[in-house]
C-alpha cells in the first residue's frame, strides 16, 4: 500500500501520459495478487503486475532502495483502503470466514451496465460454491448506467426464474435472488413503483447523486433507511479512491437507526470503493447493525473482490451473526419478510 501511495503522489507531480500511467498503477495496486517485496525476493519482474511497465518498475525499484519520506502523509481521499494481497493473508489465518460466506449480494448483469449474462454471473458464483447471489442491476433513474424500468425488471425476473428452474433441475442448490440497486434521491426516495419492488426478493438502495456536498448528510441516511422499500443501503459513503471523499454523517446515529429498523448497511467490495470501510464498520459493530457484503461486480471475474469485504469484517471484528450473507437462503428470505412486514 506504500507503493500505491507513492504511485498516486507521483501521478500528482507528473502531467499527461505519465500522470495517467502512475494513477492507473496506483489503482491497480489493490488487485496485485502478491506483495512487491515477495516478487523481488524471488527475482521476478514487477511487470508481471497489472499496470506496471518497465518505466514504472524502474521507479518502484528506486523507491525500494531509498524509501521517500512523503509516503507518511496519506490524504483522506486515499485512506483506509485494503489491498488484495493483504486481505488474502488476513483470511488465510482465519479460514472460517470464507467458509461462512454463502453468497454475494450486489452485482450487475447485461441488463444494466454489467458485461456478464445472469447465467454467467450464476456460474461464476457456483464455482465459488455460493448458495445464492443477488442480481442488482441499476434502476431507471440512473440512465448513465443503463438503469432499467419496471417493464424491463419484469422481463429480467422471468429470465432469473428460468435460470433457477434449470439449476434446480440439474440437482444443484443455488438461487439467483431477484433484486435491484435502486437509485435514491438525496431525500431518500426511490425511483421504482413499490408494487414492482414487492415482486423482488431483496431491494438495495444507493445514492448516486449529490455526493460531493460537504455538510452533514445524516438526515439523508435516516430518510433512506426509513424508506419502506429498502432492505440494504448500498455503498453508504459514496467514496471513490483518489476521486471522491464520500459523504459526511453522524455514523453512530445512522448505524443505530439501521439497527433499530433491522436493515443492513453494505460493504461494497469494489476495490476503489471499499465502502463501508473498516473504521465505519467498527461503529456498525458497536450498534449491532446488520451488514451485507457485495462485490458490485460488473464482470464474472470480479466476484473475487469479495475478499476485500471479508477481510474488512475480520479487521473490524464484526460479529458473524450480524452478516446477512452468512445466513442460509431461507433465513435470508425470512429476514427480508420480517423487514417488509415491519415497514408496512
Ligand atoms: Zn451503485
């Protein structure tokens, strides 16, 4: 992570192509499967790593010979992120966490801005021995991400039901949950008819607008949690690595309200989101708030991002009882039904 920070700082001092190359390498560092120090110890080229060419390799080796002082000051916009090699090391020491995981509760398909079909996402999940996934394509308000309306959602459900029937005929125990990542207005209101949402197994709500405002947004979160159609609040802060710091709120109040309503806050595992991050997860832990984990995958291979979320749980010392993805399918559905009954 030191190298990632140095790459990001270097990008700020360069212009044009060089700046972009350093920036890209900093972002890619989250997904480098091995530590730079291990590659060097094994006499391997750093160009094996994504986004590292000969020029950047040379720069990294210079830093390793003499560690620059500036790495000590990491700006908030790049703080509290984990990287994959670190996450995997943490999880290797605690194999029980991976075994407890039964599914992934945020991913996109070709119905909105994903590149995989529902069948391809399901197959990738079966390879990971999951029991379920939630397909959470964007809703109609988010045009830029190919959001779908009520009619398309209905057609998508038919495809999911078909997929589930085929799976069960083949004797496998696996369910694709019908879900959506509903776009929320800054007032916490959704953009889909409540009737269409009732047809779904699970509803995520996320903010995608007014994410750069600086004043306290606690009321926005309370309104979103009180929205009767929502079960999970997706990527709550709305932060993006090196791009957007995310919203400010009284997180203690937000977590307490979620716990009171028995709704879940999400860990979005997308590498440059990692939202909630570890420090906010500790607040959620202290309030007993339920947590959902989702990769926000837009391609089947991205299901591997889940390790970033699992490692964050371990680091925040969350209680496994509060992780909704650790529930068997039927218990998960029971919880959703309870939340729905209470909201009415
Ligand atoms: Zn989103």
